[in-house]
């Protein structure tokens, strides 16, 4: 019975509050995902449970909320807790002259204690969810905090010292969450040097292992830099713009293994506008619009042509 009670208290007061906090926190920003040890999990749950525990204790002890709903089952709350506590202590089993009555009284005491604890834990979980939601909301505004405002400085400091420690660093690097809200729709582009080849493209996804380490990234609109062609042109004295050495890689996405990436540069750029086709233009202007196609490009020199 002692193990059952200890497991109930461990789950209700430590493990479940941490899970509820992360669940509501992730509504705004994904929390750090890696395999924690049991000690780390308990410490994390303990930290996020302190304030909800205090609020629940104040409301249930010092307000009429602690009497709602009223339980008319078994002994009083204090007597039920004493009976449960005595039954958990080591010692001889004292059943008295009527063991069935003693067991029935103890069962009622356990039921009353369970209902009382259920009321407290329900309120505790509610506050843990509210705390996680509020923490996620504060972090989601991180890019909008201005250092010239005192309240914004305090919130930014709170995020840096506490809240962001539970967010993956890759989530901040590979997304625009750290940018002002006006730049949240920017694309994340990466220049990555992998296996002595320079790649670039729009970052669309990445993968982490159970320890939170980067395993690989997916790039769209990927291109490869022709370094050997650049060196060959330099040997022959040919001058070309550097951007002309980028070659588009066929395929929808390019996957780069993190272990092959020596370094990378992250850029946040405005989203590229899709090219408008003739059908899109007619749909926008109407079927009665007259669209005159432009003549094909001519590379002839108009001054020297016959």
C-alpha cells in the first residue's frame, strides 16, 4: 500500500504537472525534446510546480473553495489523513475486536483522502496548464521585446535566464521566432559547407536525436557552388559574377547530414514572390483583358548587325 500511495503522489504532484506544463507551453513554441534522466525530469517538474502548488494551497486552505464540493463520505478530512498515515507506518497490525469494522473504516478514510487529494491535484494541474500557456505566450513575443522599455527588458531577461532554457536552440536558430512579428514570415536560408562543398537553400525541416543534437537538415531550392570552376576561370583570367557559379540541384529537397557540415551561415530573407503565369494574369485582370506577349530576347548587337 505504501508503494501505491507513493506512486500516486509522485505522479500527481511531480510527473503529471511537468507533462501538462510542456503540453500547454508547446501550444506557442515547441519545447526542448530530448531524453531526460529521471533526476532531470523530477527537478524540472518540481520547478514548474512550485507556484501552482502555492496558489492551489492558498485557495483551498484560505478560501471557501476548499469546501467545494462537500464530501459526506467517511470520517472528517483531518481524521481520514491521520488514519491513512497511521496505516502506512511500520508496526503491528492493530485490528481490534472487530477487524471488519476497522477495515471498513480504513477504506472510508482512504476514499475520503483520495477525494480530498483529487480536489487539490485538479486545481494544481489547472494552474500548471495556465502557467505553461502563459510562459509560452511570453516566449512567443520574444522578438518584439525592446530594450528601451523597462518591462520588455525584464521579460526578455526572464526568457533568457529561465524560459528559453527549455526551448531547443535549433528552434531559435532555424525559425524566425526570435525576430519581430513583422518579420515572422521571412524565409530561413542556409549556406552550409558540407564535405568541402558549399550548398545553399531554404531550410524547411531538421531532425534531432534523443539527446537534442542535430542529425540533418532539409533544403529547398538547393544549389551547389562550383568552386573548381571559379578557380579555373581565375587561372584563365576570366571574370564572372560570383553568383553565376551557383548551380541548382535537381530535386524537390536536399538532405544534408549534420556530421558532414563543417559550418553554416543562417540568413533571414523576405519571402520570394511566386512568378505570375499568363493564366494567373488573366484571372486577375479578367477574360476581356488584352495581354500582349513580349518579344523574345535578342542577343544580337543592334549597332553591328546588318
